[in-house]
């Protein structure tokens, strides 16, 4: 399984040109092994819509329902272990709680994280792909 960061998930669902072709290909290749989505990504998307920082073609609850049935998608719950891990990440990681939970999820599930977030890409304690 791989874990998709929130922006990657949105771009992939919308076939957005901001998602590089090598990322698209990698995600498609991983569909059968599983595409993990952290539950916090659902909250992030709802907050972005609330703040008018993300426009969706339908109401956010409908969008989430549709985006969560894409081939290979698995919604990853927020477990006590992930909660604790997010507060004890090694090294220096930035203070965004959603990013902390997503990184902790990748670490707990021991799976690569697909992101274009420069702060996460620079963090050496999580595997990034592609």
C-alpha cells in the first residue's frame, strides 16, 4: 500500500495537470496493492472548501463519497497509535497537525507517502515515492 497526501489525492481524482505524469503512473501501478487515504485528508478537504481555498464540482460530502470509491482506495482510520506517533515524530518536523497525522500514518502502516509537499519531502523519517 501507498499513502496519498491530501493534495495528491485531489489532483489524482481530478486528473489535475499539477500532478506530474510519473506520479500518475506510479499511483496507477499501485492501485492493486492499495491506495491509502488518511481520514484527516477528508477533514482537510472539508476545511479547504469551507475557507474557499478549494472548489469542488459538487458538495464536499458527495465529493468525498465519490472519491473514496475509486479503485484501490482504502480509508485509514485515526488510531491511538497514529495519534501518539504524530506527537513523537523523530527529528524536526513542522507543526501542521494534519501533516503530522499523515506522516505518522505512513510510518505506522510502514508504507511510502506520495506527496509534493516540500516540508514532507525534506523530512528524512518517512519514505516518499515516486
